[in-house]
């Protein structure tokens, strides 16, 4: 749904005709300057872009550059205006469950709805920054975005379980993860109804071994970890919580390694979902590490011997049998971010064998970063006179 590519890249925001060419041009300049760190110059072009009331992407760009609480207010204004515009253009039933548009928002056949979906995505993110978690998982943001487009490119479902856990909705979080893990690992299953926001009671039964194996290999990091945490919050040290925790450790041990080592929580995340590994772990930790650091949760994780066996790494040099005695003890290869060595000597000795694979993985990481150029910008701007002066 990135407006720089695809139909919007060719025809303009929302398919063209909604936003003036001058406003689009000014917004593009503002975004490009902001990515290069030239925030004051970006701000000047952003003021021009915002003169067009239909340029809702300009609201999003401004929200990235002001304090989180004000960002939420800005995007709430944009959400209401964009919603009213869609109702006037698509009809009063466009937001109804039984209407012609719900489930298709953001699709190529409804380009007009894409700015609205981006506003919802921005609002979820800014509510998270402002620690307004209840608002961030309410029907007007994450849940609403999923209802309108369950499989959208904004990946709102990756935020949802952690937000539900933060607001004490543990049963809803577990149900959500169970449905989406099944969907993501079995492509024969259709999209969940309303993006799985029509919540029901979760399943408390242990998974069959073949299902456990499949989820451990293929489930999304956010879903499998959130499922384990939600099960623990619901039923304590239950068999299902233990099963899910060990599956999560197999799926991406980097998350629990950082938790067990009490590493500092990342200060931001890309949420661009590369194929696997440290980037995905970092993104999830940015959203949820503090939930795992709660004393009762951390103790539960740390006292599980099976988890420790999965987390403590062996040296990647085949001839070396050294194993960590505590989480994150070994040095990770800085190129591929996928293997660990007990020391510099082993890493140098193994370089000839590891070089080809390392370079391939490093190129893949570089490619994924190039596909995701939307960099965060410092919250450096203060709007004089409040919102009324601008809007």
C-alpha cells in the first residue's frame, strides 16, 4: 500500500484526482527531505502540502514529526475527514459489514480508500508511541483496519495481539493468534471473518505434534510469542502455555535470548517483516519486550529447562563444541546476524566456510532495507497555536 509504487505511483494518491498535483509534489519533497534528515526544509514543503484538505498522507508525515500525544490528535482529525469523504464518494453503506466495500479497503479496485487505511495504520502506531494502548486497539484503529481489510499490506494483524494483551484482553489475544497461526501455515484456509476481530473463546487443548512442528517452523513471530504470553496470562503455567513457549523458542530463539539476558528494549522498530531472524526478533521486542520482562513472566521463561536448551547457542564453527552458559553470551556475526561464535578466533577460522552464506544473507538484508525506506524522523516540531491554527 506504499503510495510510491503500483497504481498510486503511476496515477497519483488514491488513483489520482483526489489531491492536487501541487500538494502531491510538495508532500513527496517533504518526505524525501525528511528521509535524508533535512527536517526543517521538509517542514516548509509539508505546510504547502497540507493546504489541500484531502491530502491525508500529509497528516501522517506531520504526525511523524511532532510529539506522540499531538500525533494522535492530528490523525484523529485526519481519520474523521477521510471517513466523511469516503462516505460521500462511495455511499453511506461503505463502512457497513454487509456493504460493498468492507473487506476490500485498500485493494487495487478501491484506490480511493488507501489514504484512509494509511491513516488508520499511522494512528495505531502513534497510539503505541503515546502509550494510549486502549485507543490503539479500539474499533476505530487496529480492529477497524482489520475489519475493513483482513489481509492488507499494512499488516495491522501483527500489532493486534500485543495491544490486546496490554489492555488485559488475554482470551481475545489468544483466540486471535490461534486463528491467524492456522491461516498463515495452511494456505487452504480462507481469510478469517472480519480479520478475526469477531472474538470467541480460545481453544485450551494441546496441539497435535504435527501441528506443533508446523507452527514452530512457519508461524509468524508475533503470533506465536503472543499466543504463549496470552496463554500464560490466562492459565498460568499450564501445559498449553508451556507448549506454546517452547514452540516460540524454536521459531525464533532471538526473542527469548534477549528477554533472558535482560537486554535493553529496542527504542523503535521498522515493522517491515524481513524473511526471518534478528530483524523480526527486534521488531517484536520493540512492541512487546516489556510485557515479557514482568517478574512473573520472566521467571516462568527462565525456569523452563527445555527453553534454556533451545536458547543457549553452540559455536557455529563445526569443529567447536562450545555452548553458551547464559543467553546472548556468544558473539553474533555482524554480517548475516544469523550465527554465533564463542570468540574471535573461531569466527576467523570459520570465515572461509561461512563467507558465501554470510554474503548472501547480508545482501538479502540490504535488499529488504532498500524496500523499506520510510525512516522515522525526530519529533522535533512544535505546532504554535495548537491544531486550530493549522486545520
